[in-house]
C-alpha cells in the first residue's frame, strides 16, 4: 500500500512536470512568434502604400485606407474593415502585396528571443520544477519512514511471537515434570498399598480354609 501510494504520487508529479515543461516550451514559442511579428511589422512599416506600388489602387482608395489608419504594409495583416472602394479583388491585391514583402524580409527576422527574456521565462518554470522535486523527495522520505515503521512493527510482533513460542516448550516441560512427580507419587502409593495387601494376605493365610461355621464352632 505504501509503495502504491508513492508510485501514485510520483505519477502525479511527473505529469505536472510534463505540463510545466510543455507550458515553458509554448511560452518560449509564443514569445518568439510575438517578437518576429513585431520585427516584421516594423520592417513592413517602411513600405508605404502608393499607387505605384499597387496597380489598380488609386488616390481615392488610398485616402480611404488612411482614414482607417492604414498607411504602410505594416499597418494590417488582413483587410477586415469596410473601406469604401475596396472590394474582394482589391483586398486580395493589398494582401498579395503585403505578403510578398513579408516573404522578402522573412530571413531578417530573429530566430530566438533575447537571452534575458529566455532566462526569465526559464527561471519562472524552474522554480516550479524544483518545488516538484522537493515534493517528490519528501514523498520518498515519508514512504521510507512509513516502511521503516511497518518493518519495525512487524519485527516487534515477530519477536514477541517468537518469545511466546519459545516459552511454550518450557511451560509444557514444567507441566510434564509436575505430572511425572504426581505419577511417581501415585506409583509409590500403589506400591505401598500392594505391600500392605501382601502383608494382610500373609496374615490371613492360616485362615484361608476356615469357613464361617467352623469359626463359630471354635469360638462357641
């Protein structure tokens, strides 16, 4: 039961470890993604919307876009607002222009987050992992102490039973000795009674052939 309880606790702790490690990996991945998107947006902000850059997009459309805060390729990821003069086809043209620029600068994006940020994220999860290590070690020590306690209990019980079993022959020995004494005493008494009987028979031997009527005749 103690071992089963320990294994259950260790399984729970291992699952929590895996959850934390996955959470750390996800946070690092999301941090890198956020950084790349930020850098991408900054680089795309250098490409302004002009009629020369995007065929079919005139000054009126550009004005409508500026009214919605869209001046550069870094100001939008998707055309989801209703802009006058922009239908599905022009929206596709805008997105194709932006995505083409994004592919050009993709190799310039960072492939890792700053060491300070990585260290902060790692430290946050490392503290929680160390806490799980402490909990696991404490569970091991508790299980070990419980097993030692159970072992001591059974050892004491076994020693007690051993002592009791060892005392059984002694008690029977005492009883045998007492019975032997009583038997010897009874045999001695039987021997005495036999001796007394033999003496009595010897004394009565002269009178063995004398009948009761003859005895009356003698005494009368």
